[in-house]
C-alpha cells in the first residue's frame, strides 16, 4: 500500500520470500474494521478501540485512523478488493469481539489473502515499483544519525543498497512462540533492524494471544476466526459445558479476557472446543470455507462436531515507536503496519483493527516519505554482519516466560538466558534480541493491563504509561539484572 501510494515515485520493495508467501497478511481471516453501517460512526468505532486498548491508546491517532478507514475501504475496492456483499449490493458487515456494531468487511474468511493478492497484482503492474524477492535484510547502516543503506543478502552474497529512506513493513513476532498463528519465520525481524539502527521501541511487552487457534500439531496454527463466535458459536469443554458464563455475549469479550479464561481451563486439565453446530450447522462450509477446509484436513467436521481450540501468539501491539506520519526516531526510517507502534492499539488490539491501521497509515507514511530528499552516500559496510536469523532454538524460553500469564521470576531467568545469545554470533542472535526487549519491557511493567498479565502484579496501575526503550538501555538493564543474579548466587 505504501509503495502504491508513492507511485509514480520509484520504490524498491524487498521481500525475504516470494511476495504472498510466509506472511501474516495472507493469513488474516477476520477482516477489516470500518464504521460503514447506518447505525455506526467513527465515534463508536473509536470508543470500542479505546476500551480494548485499556487506557494506553493514543486517542488522537486512534481517531485519525477510524475516520480514515471508510475512505480507505473505498480505495481498496477501486484497487480490486473483492469484499463480500449482501443481496442488496451493500458491503456485508460482520461482528467480532468487543465491537458494539457490525463493522467488519470480509472477503469470505480469507480477507488477508484476497486483499494482499489484489494489491500485489496492481503493484506488479506499476512501473515505479521494483520488486526484489529472496532478499534478507541484515542491517540498516546509519551515519550521522540517519539511514544510509540497507545491507542485505541474496543467496550467499552480501550487498548494499544505498538509500536515505527506508520503510519497514515486516509484520509481527509470533514466530518467537511455540504456539502461534504467525509464520514461524516472523520473529520481529524489523524490530531487530530498527533497534540495531538506534531507533526507539514502544510497548514491547504487549503481545496478543488469539483465543481460538485450531488445537492441532500443525504450525503455524490455523486460526478459527473471531467471526465464527460473532455468528453465535460458543466455547465449551470436553463435557459440552460452557465455562465462561451463561450469557450469549461472553464469547465476544476482549481477546485478553477470553484467552486467559481458556488458558485457565486448559491448565485445569480440560479440553476446550468452539461449538458452531447450533448457530451454523451445515452452513459452516459456505460461510467459512477456509476454516472448514483446515478443520477437515485435520479430520474435524465443524458442522457435526465441536472444534478443538487453544490460545496462540497472534499479534504484537508494540513495535517501532513512530509519530503521526510513521517516522521513527532515526532520520530516514519509517515503519508501517504491525512492526510499528502508532498508539492505536494500546495494551490490547481491537479485532480487525490491524488491517484497518495498515491501509490508513500507509497513506500517511507515503506522504511523509515523498516530502523528504532522496539523496544518498556510499556506506561503509561493516566487516561483521549477522547470520540469517532462526528463532527455533529460543521458542521454548520465550513461551515459558512471555506467555499469557507472566511473573517476575520467570522473566528474570529469561533475561539471563537470552542476553548472551542476543550478544553472540549465532542464527538465534537477532530473535533473542527481540525476545530480550519484550522480556525487559514486561519486567518493567509491574501491573496487569490488556494482554500483559503478571501473576505477581495482578492489579492495574492507574498511573501507568506507555513504555519506551532502546537497544542501549535494554542491554544496560539486562546486564544489571544479570549482575544482580550473579551477586545473589554468590
């Protein structure tokens, strides 16, 4: 979207894999939140967003996003987005958790896939966009406080792309966890690039766990969209009993509340299922074809039996700290989408606000980039560059310490484990660096709020504020904590 908004200015678009593969965007099922209904308004969308964000949203940014999204949806339609429509030709609007109105536009239950490929087709036809696939960015070189190039690798050859302007749109970090709906390579690559360039990061502790991932051995775990609960499906245990409440609306509570309730029930030795038989029955396959296919591939028929589910790491509310135009604290570096922290989501993202944020803020980022100089200088390439990253060796450490319920002891132990890996020269270094940043932010936040729950600090702190840190301050804190642990052990 940013590249398209910049046309006809020339853009080089780098992707580690062929575009459309190994990306969370194409896995997005639920849809895009926009106040398009006759009973809806940006004010109502804003109120729901602020409530879900649990006191940490930037209200000014949130208002700007929700007011921009309806026009952004119209622009997507012009670009070929095949959103579902009702019999009268109007956009079909769905209901998801913590929304007070039906405002989710879908393309069946594969909105991300349909939207991504519609935009990709336009991008491939746009002469100003050069797409380079199979490229892994290793570092952003900085001189005199600003970006001067991207250092990258193709096959086994390292090369430099001189530039004064870089936009990060690298997605999330669910691949750091054992149970995740994200591609396993999504470890927060853009966050590592930004941190090593000196950028400030914000709200790193807030990782959202989707309550209902399909509970099978496949990774990433297929998502059972919130839209299924929006149609009336209920959560039950192995006895068929609802364990949240007797009221209909419990399944559509905020994601953090529902995820913790399911996690608690699982920890007590139960199984958890999503039962859509009464509300959808044989209509399930038509309404949710992608979910139906994933279930049947696992030997489950949603029309005839409950769907086994469990929470999984799904979305990161934190990211590169950016201003209202998407600019980071490093000159020449912008961030857009999940890798950015705009302040829209606060402590807990409202369902389907992620695609909404991406399509709204991409226009602002493009406008900001186009207003800057394209000059460049030949960079000095460092003698040592990191290896291609692989998060597999640290997933268990991250899952144990940074799951749905956290505590100070486990977080401190994780810091001691992750610090030497992050400072080392292995394929796990950059993933460990991102995990270390999350862990330190979680240690600092001595309260429970939104998606961040501390069993040793279960109450909400009324004076808490958004958190900020840099690579330098993170390593200082990590070293100090490790020294304290060493002194205690002596």
